[in-house]
C-alpha cells in the first residue's frame, strides 16, 4: 500500500521539470490521496536533514509554464560516490545505504526520480538495493534511446531556432558568416533540428566528424551563386575528422575557462572566416537553452509523464521508467532505459533530408 | 522519367505549408534537377490559364518561417463538382477530365497535392483516373488517422495555449470565469492539448458530449476550495449531451453570421456564468489559429514531409501520401489515408491524464 | 511620519500592475523600512474586514513579469456610490466616511491607489475628504492626457500587432479581408498603433467617424492594383459617420450579449465583404489584450512608477499622481490628472503618418 | 523640385531599419510621386557602379516586421577616408568629391542617410560640401542625446530581458550566479533597462566604474537572506574602478579573438564565483541583440521616422535629422545631432530607481 511518495530532480535543469512535478503532485493527491514530498537538489536531499518538504496542490499552482525546478537540482550527488572532505582532500564515499535508510525512516513508500542518464543509472542501482523507485527521463539533448522523445528538447530547439532567425537578419544585412554553437556533447539532435528548422547552410555534429575544407567549399560555392551570407550551426561536441571535441581539450595549461568559452563555435568562425574571406562571428547560446517557459509540446509531454509515473507507482512497477512510443506513454525497465544512447544516424532520414535541402555536414 | 513536377495547396491554410513548398522546390532541384511549378489556389489553378508558375530556389528563399502559402489556397475547387454559372444559377460540373488534360498539356510529370481530407480525396479520385499524384497531409485539427501527427497542429496548439496564459492572469485578477473557444469541429485535439498545456479547469470536445450541470458543480467546488477564477476551453464542435453542435444550428432564419459568431464559447460563458454566479467572458480565437510563423516542430516536420514527397515522386509511388509514424516519415496509400479520422478516445490515456489532474469534461 | 502604507488596484487589469506593486513593496521596505499592506479588489477591501494583508518582499518575488494583479481588482467599488441591497433592490450608498475611518483604524499613513480614470477620480474625492493618497495611472487605452504614456498600453499594442501578423498570412493565403477588433471605446490609440505597426490597410477609430464607402473604394482600388487581401483594424468604439458606437446599442430587446459579441468588427466584416466582393472574416481580440506578461517597456515604466509613488509618499505630496513626461517620471495633481482625456488628434502627426503610408481612416 | 531620392543604411544593423525604408518608399511614392532608389551597403554604394537600385512599393512589401536591412550595411565606408590598396598596403583616400559627383550624375535630388554617430557625421560633412542630405538616427545603444529614443533599442532590450527571464529559472534551479553580457561600449542603457525589467541583482555599466568587493558583499548578503541564486547584467564596456574596458585590452599579443570573446561577462563570472563561493556562469548575448523582428514600439517609431524624413526632404530642410521629443517627431540639425552623447546619469532617476529596488551598481 502506497501512502506517501517523494519526488527528486537531478542533473541539468530542463524546461518541463516543473510541469512534471505539478502533474505528479496533483494526480497523486486527487486520484490516490497520497502525501507527496519534494526532495531538494536531487539525491542530496536524502543525505541532508533539511532536504525534504511536503508538497500540496497549492505549492504547484502556476508552475506548469515555468522553467526550472522548484526542487532545485544538482550535477553532483551520486550517493555511491558522494564527495566527502577528509582533512584537506576530497574523497568519495558510498552513502547509498544511508540514503535508503533515511528514505525509510521518513516513512516514504516510493520515489519518483526525474533525471537524465546519470540520475537514472543511480536510480537503477538504488532499486537493486531495494529502493522502490520509478524514473522519468529528462535529457534536453534527446539522447535516450528508450523513449521517442522527452521534455525540454523541443524548448531547447525552439530557443536555438529563434536565435538562428535573429542571426539570419543580421548576417544578411552585414554579409556575414554567423556560427551558432548549441548544446550537444555526444548527440547532435539540437543542432540538427534547429539547423533544419532555422534554415542553416552547414551543420556540424559529434556523430559526423567534419572536414573543414568541404564546408569551406560549400560556403564559397554558395557565395558564388549570389548568397552573401551563411549560417552554420555547431553542436558543442562536434569536431574535425581526426581531431577531438573542443570541450575536452586542455589548453596546454591551467587556463581552463579560456577553453570552456572558446569552443567549436569560435574555432569554426575563425577558420571559416579565413577560408571564405567573409567576416565571421560566433554566438554561444549556452545556458539560455535550459531556461525559459516550456513550449506547449513540452508542457503536454511533461504532464503525461508525471501522471504516468504516478500510475507506475500505483501499480508498484518499481524499477521502471515512463517513456514515449509513437503516440503513447508506456514504460521500460530502468536497466533498459539507460542501456542505449539515441545518437543521430549519419545515414538516417533526417541527415539525408538536410543534405537534400543543400545543407552540408562537412563530409 | 520525371522532368517536371507541380505543387498545389488546398483547403484552409496551416502554418508549415510554405516550409513544405520550400523543401519540395529545393530538394527537387538539388537532388534531381527537376523543373518545379506552383499551381495557384488549389486545383483551381489547373482549370484556369493563368494559374501555373515556375518556382525556382530563389522563389522559396525566406519562406521557411512564414505562415500561409505562397501559392494561395481555397476551400472550393473540387474539379468533380466545379461550380459554374448557368444563367443565374450555380450548377456543378465534372471538370476532372479537363484538369487532367490541362495537366498533361503543361508537360508535367507529377503533382504533389498538399491538403486535408477533401483535397486528398480528390487527389485519390484523380489518381484513379490517371493523374500521377502524391499527397502531403495538412490538417490543423490533427484528425487524420493515417499519420501520427501533421504540421500546423503544434502551432495552433501553441497559439491557443498562449491565449490561455493571457486569460489566466486577467481571470485571476478579476475573479472571472473565462471561456476560450478553439478550432475543432469533429476532433477535439486542439482543445485537449491546449487545455492540458494551459492548465484549464474544464475542457469540452465533440467526442464527449457534456452535461452542463457537471461542469457547473465542478467549478463551484473549485470556488469553494478558494480558487476565485476558472478557465474553460471549448472546441468549436463541442455540444451538450442530447444537443447538437452550435456551428450547425440555424438561428431560426437567414442570419447565419449571428450563429457563426455566437457559438459554443459564448453559450458556455453565459450558462456557466449563470449557474456559478461568476462574471464570465468568452474569447473566440478563430483565424488567429491558422496564422503566424510555424513552431520549430512544425517547420521540421513540414520540411521532412516536403522532401519525403519528392522521394515518393522519384520512386514513382503515385497514389501514396507521406505520413509520420513513431520517429519516421513513411508513406501510405491515399485510399487508406482518407479512410479513417483520428478522434479523441474518450477512454484514452490523454483524456484520463487530464481528468487525473482535476480537469472535467462534463461527464 | 510615515510608518505603514497600503496599495490598491482598481478598474480593468493591465499588464504591469504587478510590476508596480513589486516596486512599491521593495523600495518602501528597502529605502524607508515601512510596513506595506495590500488592499484586496480595489477600494472594496477597505469596506470589508478581510480585505487587507501584509506584503513582504517575498510576497512580490517573481511577479515582475506576470500579468494581472496579486491584489485582485474590480470595476465596481465606488465608495461614494457603493451598491447595497435594500430588500430586493440595489441602492447606492455613500460609504466614503466609513472607508476613511477603516483606513485610519488600521493605522495606515498613506494609500497608493493604482487605477484608471474612475479610480483616480475617487482617489481625488477621498483626498479632499482627508485621505492621504497618491495615484499611479493605469489605462490600457492610453487615454490620460496627464501622462505621456502609461503601462499596459505597449503590451496591449504588442498583442494586437501579433494578431495582425497572424491574420496577414492567413488573409494572404485565402485572398481574404480580415477585420481585427481591438479595445478603445473613446480613444483609438491601440487601433492606431497596432494598425501602423502591423501594416493595416484601413483603421477606424472613435475620433474619426468613418464613411463606409470611402473604405470600400480604398480596398477595391487596392484589389485592382493586385493586392488580393486586406487587413482592417477597428477600435471597439469606432462608428460610421452619423451613427453611434456599436457597444452602446441595444439590440431591440433583452439580448445584450448578442450585441456585446457582435460589435463593430463583425459589422464591418459583413459590410466590407458585401461591397468589395471579398470573403471577409472578423476576429475580436477582447480580453487577450489585458493578459499576458508585460513587455519590457511596460515592466520598466511600471517599476519607475512604483518607486516614484513611494517617493511622493515619502515627501507627503498627497493628492498627486506620478506621470511620465519626455524621459522623466514627474508628478501632477490628481485634479489635473483626471481633467483631460488623451484622444487621437484627427489632424495630428500620427494619423497623417498612417495616411501617407496609404492607410485609410474612411474620411 | 524633388523628383528622385535615395536611401542608404550605414553602421551596425538595428531592428526597424527595414520599417524606416518601407515608410520612406511608400510615403515618397504615395504623397509626392518621387522615384526612390536604394544605395547598397551604406555610402559605399555611391562609389561603386552596381550599388544603386530602384525601389518600388512592391520591393518593400512584407519588410515592416523583418529585422536587418534590405539595402545591406557596413561599418567601413567613410568616403573621406576610403580604404584603397596601393601595392600591398592599405591607404586611405578622400573620395567625397567623387561620391557627390556620382550622386549628381545619377540625377538624384536628395539622400536620406540612416545611420549612427559615424554615418551622421559623414552625412554632415557631405552636406557641408553640398550634398542634399537628411538623416535618420540609428543607434541600438540609445546613445544619441538629440533624440529621446531611437528604433532598435527597445528590441535589443527585449531580447536581453528575455535572456534574463531564461537565465532566472536555470539560475534558481541550480543555485547559480549567472552573468549576462549585453551591448553597450560607452553607454549602459541596454544593461540598465534590461536589468531593471529582468529583475537583476547587480548591473555594471561604463558610466559607473564598479568595485568588485561591493558587488561581492551585496551578493553574499543576498545569499544570507536566503536567495540561493543571483543575476548580474554587464554592459560590454563596464570596467572596475581604476581599470579599463575589457574590449579595449590587448591580450599581450596578437590573439585578438581571445579577448573579444573573453570580455567583462566572463571575467565577472570568474571573480564573483570565487568571492561568493557560488557556481557562476556567463552568457554573452552578442549579435542576437541586433537581430530579430522589431518590437511594435520600434516598428511604430521607425515608420514615423521614415515618413518624417520624407517630409524633411519635401521641405528641403537638408542638413537636418528627424528626432523624437516627448510625444512628437521633430527635427534637429545634423551638427547638433552628433554633438552630444546620451549617457546614463549616475545620479539620475533611473539609476536611483534601480538602487531603491535593491540593485547594486558596485559603488
């Protein structure tokens, strides 16, 4: 018998998190009369005394359309490797037993863990140790194979496409080459979708290492045909054939931030500017992609995921995660959920669609 | 061998039409070197001399993000029942043979017909008479069973949800009951999606005839719990149990427009205002839902459909229509495409999700 | 010496009200350490026991960008003519003394009344009877002569212009004539600004009674020049020369709502459709114009007004109202503030600008 | 007698340029029957043979709402110091006489030069040498004293405020400090307006050199009061007291781009992160601020400026520039127009408003 449940949000935030929380709280209370608790800042909240609070319907009023998460989130917080200070050193401790003990001492019957790959793996490990947990997938990069799509992605693509629309007019007026760097370390989905929706001339993604010369030739040919500007979209993790992703490189010294802020976007602007003879500029969208009000698509999907997660708990299908297949919300085991990444298929339909429209991937 | 193709757009316009046209023109020219022609205002353009014009890449520049259709559209124009004036009367003529003859005399090898149910049925009939045609589904109401989703719908839902967001703040400030009437004569998808994404308290759709009393009781209970405002979304075709849709009613005389503009939305505002004792107001979104720049979701899907249609032509798969299944663009015969409507399932997951959140459908 | 102040919001809501409230609360607390109280639903809150609550900084967190007012508002509530039930009749009572007595018994030292013409007149009368009050002008119609501009107007114009952008694409695709009806019973500012910003072909406003024939001729001439669609913006209070505003007409009987929802917009669509031979449609924006997140212009102005009102209180300049002149926030007496309306000058620069661009006003 | 006029756009692009061009073309043709020519890429177009083209009404159809300029623009192109290649060196030539001669040989009677400080100064010099020119002020930074406001600024502020809204939710979820770097090398208007409208906690602008310690203390105090995130807006030209603007610094060598992309925003994120112990991130908005569809405010003002410029030409008031004062479009001599900058007054009302709300400027 379920009486009270808890919710946690982990990993980078994504538009739609609050809509999931709202749907969980409202349907758990209305359908089942459960008590609902929110755990602050991911799993951390179960290892700290002040990290759990009651959530009533009124607490989720008006958050459907708000970005972020009212519970806070964090990228740390793996309870199996929890950072601890021993003297002046940071060491890692396994505090998973403590977490489960705390969970039980709070009288909680189930946990709904909303998070990405990392969070879901931890959830799976905790499930194997006895924690009654179900998952809700959150990946703004859309890189989970177990679900057709997840929330946050549509909003991130919309933000990137809106930026491309803005860059188009200024590129055209100034006869410039503009490079937009978007999120995507392993998967190029945001670059691919926004590039197609925003009418980019070249798109570079991690799944297709590019040859700079091919992109140059493409842009020069475009210029010869009379187009006096060009737009390039670069996924953060894209890299030239034979090279490696920029965000992984060390800059020969301790100057980490310079690399952090001088990634593939700026490198491409410099290189393409030189080879095409065009004035080139880069814009790095960065954290803007995680923020803002979710699109209606994301609000709708988040709401369905939230209600779906409550149903999994009601049926005590622990160790499962909600997912979206075709037109339906279904579920899949956490084990399977985290087994495969959803990467762009270099020979798939979407890449081919882009190429048929005249977009180059530098291959 | 295909050398030249034509495009037509029929029925009510939908955001994304221009993106489909752009994708067809660009991929037909780039991949296959075909000549592409645009037919003005649906099939009508093939029955008039001035209705066909060449489309080059430059003609589709910048239209990806624009609403509407550069080809114009119309709701008349069934060539099998074409309106003709005989004396002072309007009669209907079958001009389908003439249409096909005109098509051939223009030296065209294939037609890509973009349209809804009506257009696709005509396309199918023309195909049976020998016209080499492929279809692209366009239905802002999302009511075609043959495709998981089609373009225009996401934008229409976004427009409706944006309106709900706006009504929320004013309803809350004035302690009012606001009713938003949205499109959907047969299918309540727009009302359902926008209602869930926009946090409505009641949703009425054609698939679930409602009982006014149930909605009243729901809103009164809500008021008693301290919520001093309420939001109701009504699909144009919704109607009370035992009644009939408002848009079909004649107002006792010839005064059609009075009915046209006094539909379910206003009726509900009046009735619910009376029974709840709240100040009630209605807003009819109307044509705003068809306009505006397509969302990135619609731009992306439209582009894939356009390229997919060109592929169908290249493979000479005439009599087929592009459709979307799961994550993929596929095809289906025009016959099958128009056989079934996609209606909201009153017992389906989405309606149940809404009810679990506390939304009433008046049942 | 000021120790505690109160805020009320009256009249129709306008985007930016919450930003004013936030600015008052934050600056009153930070600069002066005052206690701040919010009065619910306009002056009514001072005539009811439960209508006053303390506002702390945390209560105004996150409301800067929200439409509506956290205090609620109302269009009733003139304390000099307060509706009371005597037997089965509604009579009007002067409860102004009671209001002032209640105000004093709460230990309040000053009131900041945010509202339009009606609210400011009442504030002025209460000031003359001894209430220490300052005003903040709120008129979404921009019809107060005492201030160059006030908040809410820019947002309403933006909403109307966005609607025009949407109608443009659908009008163009369908070769239609679209009429958009916007707010403005006495002043045509919203119609004028949105019409110019949205590229309308005709604009009708209360200040310039129009001749239907002139508009018809203009649209027919436009059609002859090859433009197959037209856009008309109508202020709610516009009317044909020799006629009277539609919203004032009774429909020959008790059917008020039919008139309410069948105003100038629908009448124009019908008439212009007949005389031009075009398919015509009307959209009535209605309450959408009051809702939504304020534009940055309105957020900025609201914030300055809020702080400005606190300064007036600090200087004990009661009976004054903040206003905007040129680039500066200044103040003006409530008497002067409500003396003159700001109407569109039929011979002024803006109307002439529109006419020079080819817009007709039907004169 | 005026028969034909020309338009040029110079300097960085700004939303609203196309609306100005449209208003000029339409009103010049409709009111006066003039021929209108567009000069490509600023004054350069008059020094090259292919740089001038006729503009008809149809050429400006649909551009009212588009960002950028259909004429192209450039930051080079001072005809008094025109770059020329002599052997392998670039030297500067005075080609102003040639420009005026070309202008006359084209049979043009007047030039409307739309541009910022640089363009208007050149226009003034050319006027003194006999060119019949009027100006339209364009400065996205709002730094011209001769006009209360000019187009492009409102849109840039809206883009920056939208970014702040997005950063708010992600900052709050992650308990982070986010720094947004916006345009403004000499004038901090964009930072100030967007910072106030977007609810920033600290704003740094060129007019008020900041002390890092004061900002740190402010953010730490905020943290102690329970606010777990903070938002800082930095104008590009802001700098610490005793230091110099970052964009002017050379990075010890030839590596210009590293400085270009590592400006005040990133420096602040690093420094404030260290002193507050918060995770800090920076976003550089860059070219996004110049792009996109103009706000209705900017569309409206641009249109009035365009018509106003045509009126100046009709009255042969050459050497003048349109400007905006209070509620009216007026004119001012080009000499006066470029004489004074409009900088933020460190003791002015707006800065004080921000401080009263609890914003720190680091002083």
